[in-house]
C-alpha cells in the first residue's frame, strides 16, 4: 500500500493533488505546529496577468498551537474572497464549471483552520474524481510525540503501508536505507514542469490549483496533468 503524508494547505499547487492521486492513502497532519511562514493558509493566483497572494486571515493566538487549534479570524469575509476570485477569473474558459465548487468550499461554515482546509481538500478531490482515502493524522494509532522520520515510519506501520512517497524536498531529510530497515520502501515524488494557456504573455508556473482548474477542465486535468510527475 502506497502512502503519503502532508500538512494541510488551502488550495495548494497542482503537485499536492498529483501526490494525492499517486497513493492509496493520503494522511493529512492536523496535530502539527502551525508556522507563520508556511503556505498552510495562503497561496498565489493570477490577477491581470500577474501573480498575487490570497490568504485566510487567522485569529491572533499562541505561536505554539497545532493547526487544529488555530481558527479563522472573525473578520474573514468569505464573500469578499469569492469576489476577488470571480473578478480575476471571470473570463477564464472553465470559470462557470469550477466556480460553483470554489464558492461552495469558501463558504464552508467552520472557523477551525484545519476543518476548513480539510473540507476544501475533499471538495477538490471530488471535483477531480480522485478516490484516494484521506485520513487525519491524529486518528492514527501511533506515538504522535515522535519527530521527523520516526513519526512518519510509525504512521506507515500503523496503517500497514509498505511504500512511503514523499515530495522530493525530503530527499535530504529521509534515508531510503533507514526506511528499508523498518520494512518500508521510501520513494520521492517530483512534479514535472508543464504549461497551459493562461491568456498571458509569460506563463506563471505553480500557482494555486484554482488557476489550473479555471483554465483546464477536470477531464483534461485527469487525462494530461494528473500523471505529469516522477517517482524515484
């Protein structure tokens, strides 16, 4: 069984969804520390041919809380975020197809950061027809006080995974031999670069998945993009 583990991200880039589609089980960390410099609650989209940032505002709270202990700010205006996306992509070819799903996930009522992002992951997977089982990390019966590769290996063991697939950025952190000794094959995932028409002179790569789905149908995504990656 092939397994991947990632932090939750709000509307992340295409590689996140390719990784979900490449495994049998995808574990989302909820009991992991939220870090301000991460991309958990923010990403990039296209505005008038240039990249711009969007984010989910958070309540002020301790810097030591886990993601599932953080909450959206009371001032978060869901309709304003929808208006921003509408204005940016109203002329995109797949606007009318994807926008209802985007509006639905933005209007999700929970103010818990993890619950809000998890719902968006479910919605995008459903839109794309990705059937991978998604599991919340805190529900896995293992020692969650473990760190780094020890924690990953414990989750793999608890879920009976024989293969763990990690983004290529972890190649310097994790040892294939170390995982092999624990009965798990470690492999690394790398998305391949590709372009699609954005209506701009210069292509802006690796934007939020919302940019991809505004310009490409779910069918074309599954046929030509979902498998544009390498696993080593």
